[in-house]
């Protein structure tokens, strides 16, 4: 298997002096980003000229020659910041061409630039992992050496890195070239239905269901989040103060913890799924369509807007995009095949798993009645339909000799 790139995150523990130095470096990168954005805007406004990434890299050479503060920063790292701006413009033009909401690149305030990056290991930064890639030390140019805590699942060769400032401190995000591998212990076929009422419903055969409950992390934390948001709102009514900074930090910590819990659940569930199955069939979900607002327009206002907003929050709380992405990546590592079917074509939630009859059901209809009168959950029926598709795929791809033996048995 050819080496692939994987991200590994370590928590950094700088001294107070090192933390101040990293803040200073981050501020210089933010100033460069904003100045480069201003240059692009003014050049087009006054002369109709478009300035590109290569032009601004040449300007950095002049800046480093004349400015002592920038001379102390790694030149390749400054180019990484300029490249981020260039990607923002590329995304802007892509959205304009596609007829989507453009989202013009905007200036970065102190809390909007997450950090800075390095292009090559050994050029501006060097990471020395501990035994088995558990913990390690990071040396940053102009800052010094500091401890890093974390563990890489698959060791490899460090390619590049980002230094990120988050609510709970500084983090090192490494890109590692490695050959990832996961052990797969099961050969079963599974139909997988993702949902909100139940996080995942798995079918291993007729009436063989496994359900993973939805922890509803946001609902559990919503009252606390609202209380802290009110505290921050009151603190911001006057001038910026230490009280407002403290409230903002507490709110960011709680939001960060919520995101970590979602991520941890996603990794655990997807790792178990690819370990226990040889083939998984699930729906190819379009998250943006599922979570679209129902408010409509001024001319044609929508209905049940608040209910749809609540449903959107519940959907996003399960992190479906991350779930499907992790499932795909882990399956490749474990030798498990994941088949994403088009729900508009196969209609698993509208199809009877026994007779194959298609009948439209509203979202409020949460059960399915089988031809023999037995009643099962709607999600179970959908997972069963996808298990049927998996069985058809397995038979279609089975070697002829094996197929004859199976038919004889």
C-alpha cells in the first residue's frame, strides 16, 4: 500500500515565555494575512490588477529584508499563511462560478486566525517523538523546545505541521506519511442506517438488528451553553473587560469539549464497524440539503421554521459528515468495503424489506408493517433494505465455483 497522509494532533505545553512568543508570532502572521488581503483588494479596485500568490511571495522577501520582526520568522512559514489566503480566493471564485453564496475572504481578527504552519519538517520546526510515538518534544524556531502530549496511531515520516491555538491551549497538528493498517476480525455484511432518533441502526440479517443510541450531546449541554452565552452578552454591553474575556474563554472551553465528545464517538463507532464487517451498505447523505433552512423568502415565507431549526441542530449534533468520512477512511485501512447508495434511487426508508414494495412515508411515521403483520422500527426496515442490497452485491461478485457450492448447500 502506497504511503498516505494522516493527521496527528499533540497538545503542547509551552512555558509562559514561550506562550507569549507564540502569540507574537501568531500576531505577525495575522498582520501579514490582513496586509496581503488589503493589497489584493486595493490593486483590483484602483488598477484592475489581480495579484497572485507568487507576487506576494516576492513581496515577503522585501518585507523580511526591511522588517526585523519578520526577519526572525521562518520564510516558508510566511508562505503558508499567504497560501491560505490564496486558497480562500480560489474557493471564493469557485463558489461564484457555481452560483453559490460567494463568501469573500475577510480580514482576520485576533480570534479568527487559528495559528501558523510550516511546509517542511526541519525547516522552522522539528518534532522528536517519544517511544512508540507516544508524546514527544517540539522545537520551534525563535521559540524553543517544549513538551508535546499525544499518541500517533500509525507512526510515519513527518511531512509538515500546523501550530494551532484553541480554547484549551496550543496544539501541534502534524501531517505524517505512513502506511495505515487496521485489523478486521469479522466478515459479516451490514446494512447501516444513520439517524437522529437512533444514532445508527445496523442490520445483520432478517430481524437481526443492533442499535447505537444517540447520546444527544448538545441537548445535554444546551442549558449550560445558553447560560454562559447570556453571561458573555452581559459582559459585552460595556467596554471590553477581563470579565468578558473570562466569559468568552469559558464558553469556548465548553464548546470545545462538546466537539471533542462528538469526535470521540465518531471514531469509536466507525472503528468498531469496519473491524466487524467485510461489507457495509449505507446511504450517501447530502448534509447541506438535509439541514437547509425552512424560513423561505419574504415573498414566500416557510412554515414550521422553528421546528426545522431544531431538527437541523439535532442532525448536526450527530456530525453525519464526519461519521461518513471517518467510515470511508477507516474502511480503506481495514480492507472493509463501504458502498454508498443513492437514497433517491433505492428509497430504503420507503421500501418494504420483504416484499420490495415502495410506499411513501412521512417523517412522523416511525414504524413499518411487514406483509405478515409484524411491526418493526422504520430505521430497522431501512437498514434491512440496505442489508438486502449488500447480499445482492455479494452474490453478484461471488466467484462462479463458490456460487454453485452455495446454491447446492
